[in-house]
């Protein structure tokens, strides 16, 4: 089981079909493709997953601004045909293009002639993000690696940083619920600021991703206890983006607890016949 995987729609290296094949090869028969702010990869993979006997749960990772920083909310088992959710995905893609264009203009003013058209082509049907912009700067020879571009120019307190329009955690949770899904706090061990869990719970948070490659052992124990304390559900996954990315942990490589298996084995999934796949 792996409930946190990214495809080429979300700066991953594997296509949705390749993710399905890789999961089957590794004996992982329940997965969620959780691309950032979109689920086109999920729709593309669904009929392929059914052909290979894999349960594919609808998923998406929503980037939100809250609590003096960015918090990611995982949405699971929502209706992929829900009108407002699809409107959100379309808005987010357009908003990211405008935001990325502003970063490109800022970089040019600083002496970095970013090939913006190459960035757009690299994003394809997915969304623009700082990771993709950093990769393009590496290809153009400005930096040796993506991390250097991020730390020197693209991080929140650096010269090329442009804030994204606000989309709050409570808005993400409300949207997921409206589409019939459940909302989980993603990778709680990675945030630099203290998570105000009770505030998220007041918004209607359903669960916590307690098993993640960047959650240290003590993080996993702490957050599992928090989930139990507040009667929250749990999830977990590899956050796989590809073997040569900053998140190379293979599909199915993160041990999940018995509680997670018991919970998710009983979760039904949408079938390709139930939804509109364009």
C-alpha cells in the first residue's frame, strides 16, 4: 500500500501508467496518485490500474498557505467529477502560469534569462512550481543543482520569491469535504514552523499522514499518538517523485502501521465506469 505518489503531472518522473506498472511490479495493490493541485494523472491511470488489479484511490495534494507558512493537505476518495473541485484545478493551473511568469520576469531583472517557454513545455498538463523553475535554471547552467537555485533565489526570503495567491487550509478542507472526500495533513515532520493541529481539527481535518520518508521515527510516533488522541485517521506513503529526484523513495518502500492497513483496506474506490474520463 502506498497513499502518496506523484506522476509527470506533478513534477514526477513517471507517467501515470508507469506508476501503475511499477506498483504492480513491487506487489503494491492499493495506491493513491496525489499530484499537486490536480488529479488528471489519477484519471489517466484509473483504467490501467483496473486492468492490472490495483485499487486506485482518488487523491490530490493541495498546497495551502496557513500558520505563517505553507501547509499541504492531502485529499482522498473525493468525487473526481465534482464541479467545484474541477473548477479549482483549472483555476490553480492558470494561477500558477501567471505566478510563474512573474518569477521569470523577476529572474530576468536579476540577470537570469530563464527560458519560460521551456518551463511551460516541461510542465505539460501539470502545474508550474519552483522546483520546475529551478530545474530549468540548472539546465541553462546557472546552478549545479535545484537545491542551490532554491536556496539562493527562490526560497521565501530570497530575491526572486513571489508569493502565490492565498488559498487557506480551511478552504482546502472544505473543498475536499464538499467533493465527498477526506482531508489529511501531509508529511507533518517536514514543516519548519510548529503545526497548530487543533486549529486544523477545528477546520474539519480528518487525518494525518503519520508514515512518510521525511518523518523521523520520533515524528511518526508523536503524530500517531496525536491521531489517536484526537480520534483522527492515519495515512502514509513514499511521496515518490522518481529515482533521480529529491524524493526518490520507491513505491511501497515506507512501512505502514497495522492501523493504516486496516483502515484503508476497507475504503472503496471509484471505478472508471463511475466517472467521466476525458
